[in-house]
C-alpha cells in the first residue's frame, strides 16, 4: 500500500471523527477532502453527496444525520474508508488503468455464491434447484477476492443459496480482507445475537434482508414464521447500531405493497438504511411470465421510488429503472459480474450463461472471453436507459450473444436455452417499449436534453 493511499485512509478516518464533534461544519470539510483527492472523477456523485451533506433543504440531509446518530461510529468509519477510498478513489483508478490496457470490462463489484445450500425452500427461487451440493471453498473465495483486489475491486456481494449457511467462513474473509466491503443478500433467519456481535467486531459486513412485502406475502413464499424472524433480525441489528438494508423483488402480484408508503415507513421504523429493488426476471424453465409487471405497474414503481427519494429516510436503488445513473446495463463486468457456487462466471446474476469457470481461468482472462467481450462491445444495449437489459427489454440481443459465443447454460439441474428464456421476454419487451419511450422522453426534458 503506497503512502498516498495510507494518507487518504487516515485522512477520512480522522475527518469522520471530526464530523461526530460538529456534523454541520465538518461534513463540509469531509466532502472538500474528497474533492481534493478525486482527481476530478465522480463529479456528479460528489455534487450529489455535497448537497446531502450541506444543504438543509436536500432530502438526504436528515438521512446523513440519521446515520451518524444511529450507526456505530467504528462501523460507519470502516464502511466509509472501504467504500469511498478503496472501492472508489483507489480502486477506480486501477480499474481504469486495466480497462485501457486490455480494452475490456473490469468490474467495480463482484457477486458470488459461496454455496447453493439454503435453510429455506422459497417458491420460484432458482437457487433452490441446485440443492446443497455446490460450494466455493474458502480458499477459492479468498483467491477470487485476491484477484479482484489486484484489479481494483474492493466491493464483494454474496448471493446464493443462503450465504449465511457459511457464516464462519464469511467472517474469516471479512477479517482477512478488512479493506473490503462485503454486502450479503440473505433471508435473515440465521442472524442471531452471536453473529450480530461478529458483524460489529469485523465492521465490514452489511446484510440486505430479503422481504416480499408484509407478513402474508413473505411467509407465503418463504415459509411460515419467516417474516417474524426477519423482523427480529432487524430489531437486533438496529439495537447493535449495525448498518443493514432490504432487498425486495417486485412482481405483478406484490408491486403495490412493496412500494407503498406503509412498507417504507415500516422499514424506516425498523432501522433499515437502504432498500434494493429488483424487477422480477423469468429465469428458469419453470419461471412464471405472468409475474412480470405490466407497463403501467412498472411505470408506477418508477414514479413512486423517485417520489420517496425526495422525502423518505431510506435510500432506494431500483436495479432496472435506474440505468440512467450508470449508463445502461452494468453486467458482463462493466460494473459487476456473477460467480456461482460451481465456479461458473455469469455476466449477470439473472443471465445464467457462461463460457468461463473461475477454476480454469483467471478473472482477467474471463473478462477477455468471447461472452464478456460481447457485453463489452455491445453496451449500452439500448440508448433508452429504461430499456437497458439485453434479456428483459432487448431479448434478441441476448439470443445473438449466446449464439455467437457458444456460451452454455449454468443451471445444473434444468438447463434453459437462451431461446426459451428470451421467448418469455419478447411480449414484455414489446409492451414496455412505448411506455419506456414516453417516460424516457420526459426524463430527457427534465434534464434539459434534446
């Protein structure tokens, strides 16, 4: 680690200490510091953060103070150093260097499945198909992270299966890679007092608990009593002053409930700091296309989330409708990729096709494989940022990429052809297009674009 990086980390740690003494004055000092070391990068992001830190009229001004008040100081400091310094200021510079050197995508984050095992059997979950037999060993995950850090990647996201089936290994990885942020999508039922204390100790593990809505909706998919267990885990982490959020998938059946004010207010009351919304994807031979939201439903989700961002103390990310903020599809290593518990490297957590396995190739070689280069050369897949996905909104694009690259299905139980998957999206894409064009035209006017 060079002297400059060490000074940056020391500087932000000290700055956060000062923030706690006088937030109103020293938050400005903190963003001034970030501007100084950013080398002009992330200008729009820094402008947004400055407004949240310093403008009392900004919707996130009270949210920032909420975090300072309710998150453990050492946890928040670790998150800030690892995320803002390592994953962005330091990591981004290395990623850009490699992008130019190799003319390929280099990820900002890596999603991986430690195991296919799960303690629940949720309806419609493709991970449940794989059973308990697939695992990445501790050494393999450790090596993925080592390779990732060599490429400037300091953000790792666990999916599954249920990652907390491997909770002891995950804590060991937090200890060994204390300079990284580990986000974990989890059903939340395995978070107990002992594990919460471990999270508080390592300080760099952030859970995102999966909810389908309120009690009836969650229990009908995940099993009786799961909702109450998740609420108990939320109360426990809130009491421990830990940083955590929620993951919710919206479908034609639950979209209204999980984007309601009542749902937001319940999550805020329980101490959640963020919610990550995912659009239902009809992945798997047995997936139900009827659960795809209608254009009207998706448009209303789009409007509600943007409205709540102006007045609710809960940071919301909408994976499908927020592509304008990241320039379109972020898969294929452009910003992230997915490694399943068999070692197969998928371009996206929702696109289960691969031409590479991490047990046979380095991460850098994966990025230069035919499938990942097809993503690199094709992005963005649509100039309309409300039609970003090569599968959901542009199914012919995924068909062609899989055909040309010869990528194979990574579903170990019931391999699905690209034609079968994309056929479930054809009607959806055609129906969504007029609404997407109308919404995107309005967005361009709002942003002063032609």
